[in-house]
C-alpha cells in the first residue's frame, strides 16, 4: 500500500512540525516573561470552600483584564497549603489558617489574606422533612462520633420538638471529606470547642480521622454524596447547599439560640472578634458569642509568599487580591458569602501592601 | 464421524492461527504477549549471530558483530533505549524508597499492621488500605472468575467462529473503557441500582452474615468490588481464551473418542490448562489491586476495617489519588509514598507470578500434551 | 460397558446445563458492555452541542464547555507519543534483533511487569522527578507520565511484530552486503510497519483514558493552553472533577465529555481491528 505509506509519512511530518512549533512557543515564553503586552499567567490551588466565588471572580476579573490569566483549581485546603509550600503554585487558598509548624517549614514567609467569610452548614438528605432541622452542638458531635446512629433518636427529636414531621426510622449515614480540607478543619475546630469528647478522640485539623461515615472529595464531593444518597448528613460550605437546593440545618449557638446560616449571622460571628484579631489575621471565629452569631463561620484565606519571585506575576497577584477584597466583594452576596468587615478589609490591605519583589512593595509600584 | 472430527480439528487449528496472528488487535494485546514467552512463528535467529559466534568477546564486537561502525552506533542507540526501560523501573523503586525513608524508619514493620491513619496525630498504619484493596479485589475475583471462564469456554469450545469473533471483540472492548468512565457510570448508574435493588435483597436473604449487615448506601466495598469485576473480566477471559486454545487438539480428540460429552471434554481441556488459568486469574488480580479512579469514586474513601461489605472502605491506590497532592507533613507524605512502594512491589510480584504460570501452559503450544 | 441410562441422562443434563451457563456468561458480559455504552450515548447525546465542544469551563450555571480539555488531551497524547514511541520502538527492535542474552531477558521481564504497575504510581514518580524540581505542574510532566505508560506496551508489541518478519528477508538483504543497521531500518522495519503502528495506536487508546497519572502532573486548567510549562486540562481529569461534583449541569457535561472520549477510543480500536483484519 504505497499510498498509505505516503500518507503516514505526511502525517508524521505534520506532527513533528506541530511539536516543534509547540516547543518554540514554550521556549519563547521563557525568554520574555516581562515583555510588554505579554499575557501574565497565575496558577492558584486550594480550598474548595470559596471555589464557587473564586471561579466567579476569575471569570469577571478575566473580562476586565484580558492579558492576565488566573487559574484556580479546587483541590482542597490541604492541597493549597502543600502546593504553596512546594512553590508549585503562585497562590494557595485555605479556610483554616496555616499552622505554625507549616509556616516554619515553608521556604519563605507566607502571608494570609482573608477574602470573604463563609459558613459551614449541616446539610442532609431526608424524604418528607419540609422544615429545616435544628441541632444542638452536642448532638452534632455525637452524630459525627457515631454515637447517635438513627434519625429518630430521642435527642434529635428533642431538638426538633414540635414543627418537624416524624423523623424517619433509618440509619444516619455521615458524609465527610476524604481530602485535606479547611472546611473539615473549621468544622472539627468547632466540634472540639463544644465537645470535650470530640477534642480528646478526634481533635481538629484538615485531615481528621473520622470515626464514622463516607468520604467525599472536596465540598463538591460531599455535596454530591449527600445529594445522591438518602438518609445522609454532611457538612459543606453554605454556597454548595444553596446552589444544590439542599436543606440547611439551624444550629444552637453559644447564646442558646438556634441560628440559620446566612450573611447576617456570619457577619455577626465575625464582628465579635474583629478587635482581637491578631496582626497576621489568622483567627478562628467558630462558636462565637453574640445572640445572632452563626457558630460554624470562618474566614477563608489566600496564601501567598511575602517575597514574590517574579515581578510581573507578583504584581498581577497583588492587583487581583486588591480587586477581590474591594470590587470582588459584591459577587460574594449572590453566592451566600459574607463580605469582610470594614476593619478587616483595611488590615488585609496592609497585608497586600506588604507583598514585595526584590524588597520593593509591588502594590505601591504603580 | 471422521469428517466431523476433521472439521473440529481444522476449526481449532484455525483458531490457533487466528489467535497467534491476531493478538495485537485487542486492547489486551500486551497481556497476550505476556502469555507467549516465545514468538508463535518460528523465531528468526537473532542477527547478532551472523559471523560473530566463535570469536572471543570484545566490547566493540558486542556492539557490532559485523564490524561496521554504523552497526555499532545503531546497536548502541537501541541498547540505550532498552537500558532506559531498566533505568525507569530502577529509578522508580529508588525514588519511592528514598521518599518513604522517613516513614520506613519511623514505623518499620508496624506500618503494615497499624490500623490507625491519623494525619493530625502523625500516626500512620496501612492495614485499612491493605484490607480494602484485598477484599475489593477478592470480591472482584469471585464474580469475574466464573464469568470470564464461562465467556472463554463459550468462545473457544462452543461458539461458531462467525459468532465468536464479534463477541470476543465486544468483551474486549470492556477493557478499553477508561477507569474514570467506569467511575462515572458507577456513581450514577451502578450505585443507585445496588442501593435500591441488590443490597436490600442481600441484607434480607443473608442478613445473618456480618458481611451483609450495616447501613445500605450503595457506596462501599461491595460496589467497588463489582466495578472491579466488570473491569477485570475482559482481561481474565482474554488470557484464558489464549490458554484454552493452546491446549493441543489431541486432548479434545482423545476425550471425544472415549465418548465424553462436550462439557466433559471441556473439563479435560480445563484440567490441562489449569496453571495457565491460575495465571490469568492472578493477572486479573494484579489489575484489580492497582485500579484507581473507578474504585475511588465508589468505595467511600474511609480508612476502616469493617466486617460488612456495605460499609465504606479505602484502597491503597485511592488513598494516594486523594491525599497525595495535599499531604502537608513530611511524615504524612512519606507514609503515602511508602504505600505506593508497597503497591508497586505487590503488583510487580503478582504480575511476575502470573506470567510464569501462563508460560507454563502456552510454552509448548504445538508440543506434546501434558499429563492430566 | 454400557452406561446405565440414568447416569447417561445425568451426564447429558450436566452437559446441557454447563454449556448453557457458558453461553449465558458471554451474554452477560456483552450485555454489561452494551448497557454502559448505551447509557453513555443516551446521556451524552442529550447534553452535547457545538458550543460545548469549543468553550472553556465556566462557573456553575453559566454553561461552559470542554474545548480546552479536548485540545489538552490531544497535546498530552502527542507529547506522550513523542516521548514514548521512539524509545518504545527502539527498545522493541533491540529485543527482537539482538535479544538473545540475559540483558534482553531482564529488559523483557521488567517491561512486562512495568505494564502491570498501576498508573497512579507513574503519576507519583513523575511528580517527584519533574513537578517538584521544576516547581510547577506542567503539560510536559503529564505527557511524560503518559509516555512512560506507553513505552512497555509499544516495546513488546514492536518486538513481537518484528519477530513475525521472515528470516529470509533479513538473510536476503545481508547477502546483498547491506550492513545490519540498513537491513533493520530498510527492510525489517518497513515490513513490520503496519504491526508496529497497530501497537502504537492501541497504546494511544490505552493512555487516552488515563486519569490517575495526570492528577499530579498536568493538573488541570480553565484555559486553552499552548505552553508546555503550564498546567493543562484533559478530558479525563475534567470528567473526574465533574463526576464527583454535586451540580446536575456538570454531570451532564461529564457525560458529554465521556461520549467524546469513548468515541475517540472506540474509533481507534475499531480502526485497528479493521486494518489488521485486512492485513492478516
């Protein structure tokens, strides 16, 4: 088949030409990262908690700045922390602040920039329950410890006395995260505060050793499992429950009120601690005092090196963060995230201004 | 009678030629190659033999027996590429051993029997993952082995050629479906189906067994095992098919001549091919052990040893897939790499054993019959 | 000896039952395949449209597509071929033409076992030797990971195909005074070309469905990307991310992407079957 041979050789030639052009493009890119009009590319990875918002931000920011291309992959907060430490990404993201030992073992100083506030909500998949369920902290802890096994348990009933239709006589299937997660860290941080037993047996962190349940990857995975499996209970960021029309439970806060997660109750939780927030902005606001505060609220952070390696990319990063905590906040409300309190915005500005390249502040450079 | 037997014989002979020239057709061609230690057609005597045999060894002549510089370069390049394969495997082992040193020294043998996987406390034990891997693979084998034996017997011993070819092709297409697609199908079709129909039935009928107690979610060891069974069926059946068609026709003729029924003849053939079938099964096991995406998507991802098959579990491959990009502590990462090393070595050994077993049958394809 | 009729009847019954069972097994296996393919076709066709094929991913609720994942998969496959085919074919030629020593036996054994190594291990390996030193996820790393998976497949197929070339061809060329390397490149390789190409295509079909090795190497991306040092989207990783997500919209997209991927893989498999059937 001589004609087939000819075709084959033509195809191979074409392929080679294509590859060579790719390689040329690649090396050209290395040559002129700072050239005028060049596209600047940033890679971010981390928390799934703020992912719906970040995707919206990137989409909107990309429209305003076509020559800056920022990508964000939601691989979990644990992944965000790991990859920023390995310097494989330009910025990481996490809902729980990095631990001291993680900061120490990083190759440079990492700063935390809070972007928005969110709520970790208890969501569930139960047939025939119309009104949102109510939970007290001890009941949540015992469900996730595996001590309360059935939906018609007397203690769940007690929290929901009156108003709620009969709870089904079925097993509870707990859904938790299988990856390292800031959402898990926030949730377990809360449970450790309200349940001594939880603190002793499980503790808090991005990858706790869950006593019971199914694992799902990311907020996406947990929401998916809850949505697809009857009689499940899980914890996810509010936006995921709302986007998927899943019910959201009311939780009893430290003042004894059952509070619905939402913009106001999350903002109320943050308001309590604004004055006492430390300089580096690493703070936990779970189980906050205040009559209307939602107890499982959290800031979510972008993680970036204080000293950037590349001027153009560093500049693009600070500009994007600056845009995020100002103009970006208006997209937060639509997706059920609470904007930062004014005082925190001001202090976040200071942190962004502290980012340097070659010792020179990047933000002021314009 | 004679005519019929001739026909049968020629059919089997045709089969043999078909299989020998055709193995590269299927998605499973490599397994086929592994099953055949020597080429099926008479091997050309290697070219290195030309004119070099009697003389003493020298490096240059080792490279170019013909004494031609072009040959030396050519052979050198080829040799380097072959060497590269050895280097790749060695560097894989070295890289993983080096990266898991922390965990190896910290836990030692305890790693294999530790039941706790707790990154917060820095306690890492591999037993739950080993358990999940072993049990899900066993479930897969329990289902896949009879199924693929049936398929192979049907294709080699029973089906007319016009039917056998397309069916064989379709079954092998199962092996061409990517793992992630099985996972997708598992999440949205298989898991809900098992949850609604199969698992409740099992719980009702065999609920007295601890295996079938517990909460029915459709996600867990059982579902993972079934997905794996579907995935390894084409692999086992393809190799068994080759092994069966390698059994000499004289065996079948002898059985038929003694008045055996078709099934009794098949049993004789099976007995002849026993070690090859064992090899095929172990090859399937090797694949099941290393399967990642599909299992990750349906097994529930929870490091716990539970008697119930309905409970979520975790396999070695899936914990690496889930946690590798985010293991923040050095010890954590090192423990994950050690899991990878274990998986690597286990699949290496399993595949080696399978290969030897399959060889033992297919080696003398045209040779004399082995004792039953 | 005349068998008792009861025993004979029992034997016939067993025969009938067992042969039927074997046939049933074949039917079950084929049915499962058809169920899976049918469901993919059903869900995929209802979700697919032209815009979807050329768009990039967008936030939930805004549509989006898999254009960048399709091109990403192709670029990754191309890189994998570029890296894996030459090495695989050269090693295969070595094994076939010079493969009668302990070294070749060792290579052959290692090659066979390498195919059994789970692809996720290859991903871990490439992450440690390429991604970590380079400090970023990249298309290059993904391509090399896929290439590493291709090499042993290509090597063994090539070896087998070259061995099928009759010895008389080599002898004829050698007798005309051609050096060994001319004989191999000019006579043996062309004669085995169709077989080698077949092996290569099947290797491509195999790695085009790989997900696990890409998770830590090519990573993922929201954009069309043409640079080898940047992360790259791929169909398989996109399917995985969408499959485990909770959004119905993304599920539909996962099925549509699966349809594209399966079409590619089935096409290669059927083409291979078609071509080799003609040849043999």
